[in-house]
């Protein structure tokens, strides 16, 4: 029986993954700021442990980890799912809004990961799934601050994958596209109130209207993503990056082609800054 530790498990992807894991016969430590909300969302189950966890609180992260190990003896899969978005141009976002989002999306993920890793190293096994976004690979107007948190998650994940490989611990960064969850709803999305008139009619300004119209009309089926996560963790060689959704696949392919073309166009200048011997070796 695998043991999952899932943050932000009271709704959205977290609740759906919890349900799928329990249905597969696994045990789940499902965390939320209010653990009763977890029970309300997924029901009671013999293999479910609902635990209070505000990911911004390092002490709670350690306490929740200890409770998981005490109940089930191990942690096989960590799903860092807790997070939220901030809509608004970079210039419109206040430092306080951005710092608050980083506290959850980046530093919260880091605190939980650091709390769980000693147990996984002790086991010499484990799989960490860091929930990123299509916005962790491609920046979007109106989402700059949010995308920056997910770019940070991607960088942490890449480094962790190399650092943890000697201990038999795998790392996958999960990149969902636009899925029909509550992400664009006001309980998951902060909207910067400091709207600057000059941005009206620009891509950043227009994104505010798009987000409202796209809420609960996204192409991705979150239930199928949860099923996909179960298939992912069953693999003996999971990928470093796992995109979900046709929109994410399209974005990855388009950006990869753009980067390759841009590098080709500017290769000569890029190589011109090495000492002569290094340039000759590169050529």
C-alpha cells in the first residue's frame, strides 16, 4: 500500500487525487488549513488521515509529516498541490500581494518538501510531484507574478531531481493547462485591485475579462488529470516534466521551437563572449 501526502486536498486537483488514490487501495494523508473540509470533500475512509496544515507554517509542516509517519509508517508520494493565482499586470501587483503568493506557492512548497525529505531519504525511496502550471513554462500577460512562482517551482524541481537521485527519490513537475477547476474562481484567484487605466485594451488588461469568461469553461477535465496522476506514479521511470492538456502540449512545442530558432539566430553573438580557446572547442 502506497502512502500519499497531499497538500491543498480539500478541493480541486488535491481532492480528486485523494479520491483516486483511496479508490486504488492506497493510504492518503490529506492536508488543508481546515481538515474538516477534506472530510467534507472526500468523505471518511479507513485509509484517510485528514491533517491541519497551512503550508506557510514550517512547524505545521513538520507536525503533519510526523503524524503521517506515526499513522502509516512511511510517505511514498508527496503532492505539493497547495497554491493560488494572482491576476494583474506586473506593474499593478503590489509587493505585499506578490510576497503573500510566494509564501504559499514557493516557500510553502519548500517547507513541506524539507519536512518530508528526511523520511524519504531514510526510506531511500519516494516520489515528489510538484504541481506547476502551463504558466511555469511560458509566461503570460496578466499572470507575470503568478508565472514567476511556477517558474521557481520548475527550477527547484529540476535541481531536486538531480540532488535526490542518489537516494532513490524521483521528482516530477506537473504542468496542467487550463482545467475546469475553481482556479479562476475568487476562492483560488486573487485579482490585483490596482488596475492601471493605461493597460486597458492591452494583452495584460484584456486578460482580466478573459479570466472571468473562461471560468468553468476550460478545456481540461480535472477528473482525468487525477487518473493520469495515478498512472504517472505507477511508472518505474516517471518523467521530470509531465504536461497535462492539449493546450500545454501545444505551448511546449511552440516555445521549444521558438527558443531553438532564436538561439540559431543569435548563436554567433552567444559564442563570442568565450575566451578564444573555448570558442574553438565549441565550434
